[in-house]
């Protein structure tokens, strides 16, 4: 059989059965799948920091080096698993390469979410012996699931667009099909491998095979929440998945005002200000937001810009020092050698300044897509966030934190209401920034967020 592929990539997500599919691929002679080769925290599998003679640090500096070595040293058809939060630098080249076969593994998003929640609760991410099974019930969180679904859809849309623009196709396989020998052998034929399986690999055991109603402690609440979603958003082929505007579930509405939060900005103050306009509506989907817009004809939407130095420092304090982003924090310590304190401890002010300065230097690389870590919304440039809003609808007003009373007063006049007072909330991060701020921090922030400074005319923080 003539082989048209020289490598492959298994595009999946957590809790979709990728471990099981990898085990079956490795059971087929002539195929070698090397795990999560571009996971930001390890190479291939947990706690492994070297593969094919390439270290984690070398891969961070040049991810293509690992790809080249994997293909050169691995016998037969080699590949790896790739999830949406793996090194973003490797995907464009792999996706555009017609000699790299694409296998796209999907699973019902509700099932993958419930499985993820159970694995979080038990700490058991794969099972080889049934007697060691740990059990727990998942708690369904509507906002969390909405974010999970949007993340899956965004990744699938990116894959579909990449395949369409390069004139390629992929082998789609569903979680429930991994146990089908005929489907697995069909995958082998797609890859151009003559060998076949007589039965699926028996190493891994299915976790939590019960009906989903038995695995979710608030099943009735979940059923109600899911009934509010457009069922076509759960389609298993990406062609039916809608192009959703980023961050819509985070939008807040009260009266005729729609707030589009800029993560890392004065979100708490604005949320409290909105309560003065009436009950707050949240957890929007694209469908429910359009319904709100139609029912509120005199609406005005707005967002609030924060100075890049203050925004980066606020996110540093709220999400890095606290451990709210554990994977990014771990990489900052291990890969970028930033001296962060133990969670809950306080750094001396000089050490805090140095850690924040080094974090700003990391952000320059991160925002430019030069690291293997995802760009968290708290640290993305405000320019990029606003462009993301525009995929659905740009805000009517882009206000500035330093002139919020005036900006909110104008907004209130636009919708014909008396402007509620803006609450004054304590901001420890701003107080600390006032102690450590100097010309070097300002210059480093300008280097990291050059587009924001240029595009929005930010002067020095003080």
C-alpha cells in the first residue's frame, strides 16, 4: 500500500479517550504515538522532561526541534497527541503539512465535562485495573460548562478552517468508536498502514460506565441548563458548530447597559455599579444575548480599559501569586525561573518588584506567541480582546478606568437613567504597585504591550 503520510497528529481534548486511542494506535505494527509531546509541562507523559535527546528547555526554545527529532528517530509512522492548550507554535505548521495525517477525536461535550469533573474529584485520570477504580459524583456548573463548550468549539473551528484553507481532510473518530475494531482498522488504512488489529487494546479500562444521570449529583439542574442551549452546538462534526464570540458568557447586563468585561480591569467595581441599574443578567450564550439585545432596543454596550502596568500587576497578584492559574505558575517557576512565593506567603517588597518585572518580560514573549503556554485573557493585550469582542459586536463605548465617573455618567445619560455612584473598593494590588513602580517597570510593560500603548495612547502610569 502506497503511503501518502509520513507522520500524524491526534487532535483531541482531555477526557475524550485519547489515551485509549493512543494505546490502540501503538498496538498496530508500524505506528508509534508519543503521547502529549507538546504539553507545556512535560514531554510525552507526566513527569517526563526529555525525549529523543531533547529537553523541556530545548523544546521551549525551539519546538520544531523536537518534532524533527521525533520523526527522524521514530521507526514507522510517528505522531503525537495535541490538545488546545499545548504549545501553540507547533500547530500552524503541522496543520498546514499535507504529509502529516490529521486524526480528530471528539466526544459528547457533556460526557467529557462530567468525566473531567469526576477525574478532578478522584485524582484518577486513567484506569488499568478495575479493582482500583475510584468513584465520585460530578457537580454540574452551568458557567463552567459553557466555557468548556466554547473552548471545544473554538478549537474545532480552528481545525476545520486550517483543513479547508489547505485543501485537506481528516479522519474523524468519536469516543464511542474507539472500541470498534473495524473503525480502528479503517483508521490504519487511512494512515496507509497495512497491519490490522484483531481486537482493541485491553490495557485501559473504561472509567465510570454508569448512565450520566447516576454520575451527576445535580442532574435535574443540568438538564434544565442544557435545555437552554441550542442543541446544534453539541453536534459532533465541526461543520455545525457556530462561530461564537469570545467571552460572551462573561458579559453582564442591567437595565439597558451591557458590560463586556476586560479581564484584569475593574470588573468588581463595574459589576457593583450595574446593580444600581437593576437586576443583573449573566451567563449569556450567543442566542440568549441576541434575545436580550432585541428586548432592549435602547441598549448601550461598553468595556473599560485599564493602564497596562496596573492591569498586568492586578493579574499577577490575583492569578499568579494566588495559584489561580496553577499550570502557568508552575512553568513560570520551573521554566522561566521566576522566584514566586509559596501560595499564601507574602514576598518582601523588593522581591515582589523583581518577580513582577520578570513576569512582564515573560508576558512580552507570551503575548507574542513565543512561549508554549496559552495566553490567558487576564494577560492578553487589550487590543486583541477588543478585536475578539468585534467577532460578535464591538462595544458602543470604550471607557477608561481613570475617567470612569465621567464615562459612566455619559453612558447613563445615553440610556436615560440617573447614574448610580461608582463604588470605591479596596485595591491592595494598586497599593503595592505604587510602592514598586519605577521607570524600569514602565519601560518593560511598554515593551510587552506595545500595541496597547500605541493604539490607545497610554502615558506613563504616574
